């Protein structure tokens, strides 16, 4: 049994190549859609450019990843709420169902203080889902620092929807299957990637690390998951475009192969 879930490619997966390249690659390899990582590439910030790319390559935009990273602190201004409002507007105009958002950094005190209630309010004003992503603590020399507030793990807060990222569970040394179970029906979006359990956010091609990627995908299929599974992997070390595409083809094949529920058999 194959669930209704679609498999999308994150534009982050083709970095350092452009957002436009991600659409081209997604179309050629047969991905169901795109998640746009809004970052310093001007095309990723421009709704009209994104619409033209989507129309030209016939690849729908299924999600917008709001600019929450350190390198995107000035993308779409410096007001974090304004960034989310622009992400919502982009999603609505482009037909994307989901905006992926990270918990605030601890130094964003005002934003963090009202984040849970603010996300709830915004979610109530649109059909777009704000899916808050699990993050991770920073570890070095035996010390652990939590850079996010209220926490790197969002499950104890009253968010309507979550994004589960398996590279992040590797870094936080969290049981991904148990976390998915905690998220329950609020699990709306998945970033499929792998990790070795090191302190680095590796975003390996699924199957190359130690995360239970195949088990999670099969469980999603058994549960008839209707969200989007996004391949978000790091291909920066690829020496050529062909090498990068080979990694992304492998990631897509792994995801489709495992996103299938075993047939249920009846006893005679």
C-alpha cells in the first residue's frame, strides 16, 4: 500500500547551486514537488520568479521554509514575525500547504516569549500549516548549549503541526520513532535525511547513517500519512553536477522504496 504522501526536494539539497537548479533537477529525477528554502538566493525570495520556475518545469511548490537560519537573519527584513507573514503570503500565492519554521533563538527574547501563542494565532488565520521543526542542542568539549527557546524539541508545546527532521534527531541523539509517536497526528511534514550521531548536522543521504529512515517511512505508509516527505540532504561535497544528481536520485529511490506499507494478509 502506497500512501498519499508526496516526495519533494528541498532547494537546500542542491546548494551551492541555485534555487532554479533545484527545480530543474526535481523535474528531471521525478520528484513530486519542491520545498523552497528561503535564503540569500534572490530567486528563493521572489514569488513571481518561483511561480515561473514551477510553471516552466511543471513542478509544484509544496512547502516554504521560512528564513530561520543564522545566515538568513536579514532575509525579508529583521523582524521574525514579518518573515513568517511573508512566508505565509508566499505559500498562499504559490499553493503551498506548509510553512516550515524553527523555534526562535534564545537571544530573540521578545519573539520567543510570544512564539507559541503567535504561531497558534497565525495558524488560525489561514489554511497554511505552520509546522514547527525539531532542532538540536549544540555540543562541544563535553558541554551542551541549547540555543533555542522555548526548547529545541517542540513536542511539549501546543503547536498544531510539526516537522520531523531525522538529521536533527541524529544530532540531538533522540529516538526518531519515539518522537514521531509523540507528535502523533500533529506530524504534518518530514525532512528525510540521515546522520551518524555526531555533533554536526550532517543531512546525509538516507541509508548512509544510523537513523531509522526506512522504519519511519514504512510507519508513515502504514499510518496513511498524507503530508509531504522532503528530501533535505547535503550535497556540497559532490564534485560534479552528475555526482549531485546521483545522490538526489538515490535519496528519492530510497524514500519511494520504503514509503510503502507491507501488504496485510488474512489468515485462512
